[in-house]
């Protein structure tokens, strides 16, 4: 069985400087404008299937509710889901870095994170690891009966894997929104379709990337399953060893959407006085997009905008 890998990304800088800033991507999608109504994503659990997470990072340690290691890293220790690559920590910060005057703030700064390490330190993993992580997320229950509402996967492979597709459908049937990066194999030509999986499955929410000016990035995959776009160039977020860094790729766009879904879960629950289904949450998400005028294979329904 072939491997699943991190979607390639570009690292721009790493700093330990305490910058206490609102990342530009969080501002671009207008997340702070619904924080009060959405209670900052409080208690919504988001599973991050990635390289793990720096559990001691000051912006993340209060956000992590649980975790598990599905790889052979760390001596096969199931309880050790520390990030030995960096990617998963960055994704976690964009989703839910705490509002604590340390480094950065995430889209949903009071959401809870379930860290599922399914990619090893070299950025690769087996389909079995990914599938088992998704099954775990579906069945997981927190100490107060919490259930996973969102799964974020900034990873991909070229194989259309039936078992992976089946478990993703099971997650969606359990009212879990599955958010995936589109991939960074684009050639800037909308006449071609660049498919990576699981992003290209119709059941998932596939996220492409734009820069802070709203311009399309040539690296982002284009295909007829792209649902929407989010900022993915020079994204500032948490990084291992108490640092922050800027990374570029659709891997950085997807967690903006995962955090936004946490906010929408709370705001819609308050508005409708009930829990919304996965399909209803998807409808609310698409209502919060703005067309940028790009071809639909590039931008889907448009840019995520929560205002």
C-alpha cells in the first residue's frame, strides 16, 4: 500500500520573539467578528491528523484535550504524540492557539484539540495509520462526553483508497466535518484537474489557497471538488520549541476552515437552539464565502469570510 505524505510546504522563518499578534490570516477571514457570538469555539473538539503537536507550547498546551500516536515514532508509544516534524504544531496554532498574550491567536482560540499523530517525523505515513486515526476520532469521547465535530487533514496521496473513502464517509455520517487541503501540485492552469486524496473526495471540504491580496496561488491544486479557499501564503503560527514561524501551502489554508467550522458550530447552535448536522454546517460555511472572480476549479465557492 502506498504512502500518504504531508502536502509540501514552504518554511519562511522561525522566531522565539514574543510577538503577541493577531495573524493576518485570522483577520482576513474575519474570525474575530464572530468570536463573541461563537464563544470563541469553546468546547468544540477538532481532531488534527498530522505529525503530532508540541504539547508544551504556551499557546497550545491549554487547548489539547487528548491525543494518540498511530505511527512507529517514539518507540511505538501510543501516548507519545509529540511533533517531531513541525507541521502539525503549525496547523494546531492556526486552528486554536490560545488568546493568552504569548505568541499568536488561532481562529477558534477556545476550541479543544484532539491530536492524532498519523505522520512520522519524515512527513509520511501509511494509509492504515490515517484510517485508524479517523476511526479513533469517530469513536473518541472526552471526559465530559465530548465528541469530535471537525477533522483536519493537511496531507494527501495520489491513491484513491477505498478503505480511506469508506471511513471518511463514516465520519461524515457521524456529523463530523472533514476538512482537507487541496494539495500543492498545481500548475496554474484550470483546464487540468490535479487530484489528491482524501481532499478530492466529494464528502470532504476541500480547501485551496490564496495570498493576502486574494490572488490565486499557482501551487494550489485546481479541480472540480474544491469547495472554498482560505489564506495559505506566509501564515504565521506556532512551531515546536516555543517558537512561531511562517509557512506557505494549502496545508496552512485548511486549518483556517477547520477553526471556522468550530465557530459556526457554536454560533449556529445558539441561533437555531439545536445542534446542526454536518450538511447544515456545510451550508452555513458556504454562506460565509465571497467570490474572488477566479475560475471555480481554483476557488470553489470563494474566500472564507465570517463577517
